[in-house]
């Protein structure tokens, strides 16, 4: 008589996989925070369940890549308070773009010491953002036009800056930043996502659904102004802030100060790609 498999659901195998993943993730965080190495290993094993563990594994992989690609010298003495907060907050998101932003904060923290806990400010900001808002921040500050400042290295006298090549976006492009299907959130009866994007009559209704999220970016001081206007179709103009630029930079895994100097870095990146931020036309055919 054949003996029945006493693990027919594969729970033992799954448990082994989870344990192995927890060990791997724990080892990564322990390596960048040696004083609390044992505590991080135990914390991840005991307090982070399968769903969150998978997210944390993806984030740690992205952080490793940033550390390697940007030649960040890890101190092994990162702030345990910062890393604990990142582990707790970041492990709830399975959004790839948001995970990359958390990875950037980890990469920055890995090069700091236990007394460097200013990343807590950026953690508080990132954990408040929706996936849509995070994509808008990356869209705006990653746009070549953002660094079209003639004296980019000069000290700012205001909290915001006005690029010469204004940051104006079409409504469809902004709507495309929503990570799900637009029909799930935009109340236009019997309209497909494609119809919402292509029919200008739908644009006002659709973008108004996201207006509270866009306005919130201003209340977080990640943007100075969000201006809706009609010009060859409904479009939106954004005014960036130095705080928003700083947040974007940190979430890329960079620490360049004074912050206005980061605009020079962005200009350099554009030149390497053969892009002139002052003449760049996003919608040129």
C-alpha cells in the first residue's frame, strides 16, 4: 500500500522557501547595519509574513543594484531606526516603481552611520504617497525640462523654481500614470480605458478624479503649483520645488548637496543622452 504524502499541499516546502527568503533578506539588512544584525534577522523572520517578505525581497534586490551601480560605500553602521521604519513601511507595497523609490532610500542609508537619521523625513513622505502620486513625481522630476535652468548651481531664493522650458503635460499622459485600469476609478459609464484616453470630452471628468491627489502633492510641498488650463486641449502645468527635487533625488539613491547642484547633475545626464533640456519637446513627432 502506497503511503500518502503527508505534505500534499506543499506547506513544508513553502515554509522552507519562506525561511530561505527571510534569511536572505535578513542577511542583506544585517550587512548594512552590523550593530543590529541579529535583531534584524529575528525581526524579519518573526514579524514579516509571506506577502510582505516577497515585497521586501524585491526591494532589497533593487537596493543592492543601486549600491553596486552607484558605487556607494556601505558603512555597515546604518541607522537601525531608519532601516526598521523602511522595512515596516516598504514591505506593504508590491508596486515596482514605488519599490524602486524605497530601494533608493535604503541605498542612501547604507552609506550613512547610525547617527544619520535624516532619511526618516523622506520615509514619512514616501509612505504617504499613492502609486499614482509616486509616478507623477518621477514623471515631473525625471523630465529633461525640469533642469532647464540657466544658473542651475546658484543658491535658490525661493522654495520653488521655474524651468525655462515649462513642465506642461497633456491630460492623457497623466492619466496613463495610473497603475490600474482607469475604468476602475473614473466614473464614465460604458467607457473603456482607451475611450477615456482618446476622447477629449472625457479628459476633464477623468483628470478631476485625480485632482485631490495632485493637489496633495502641493500640500506636501513636493510641487509648488498645479495649474489646469485649456491650450490645444486640456493640459496641466507643474511648478517644481527644491524639496520635491530633493525627495526625487533621494529616492534615486543619490545624495548631492547643496540641492541646487543636483540640477547640474541632471543637465549632465541630459548631455550624455544628447538631450538639450532647454529645447526639449516632449510631444514632438
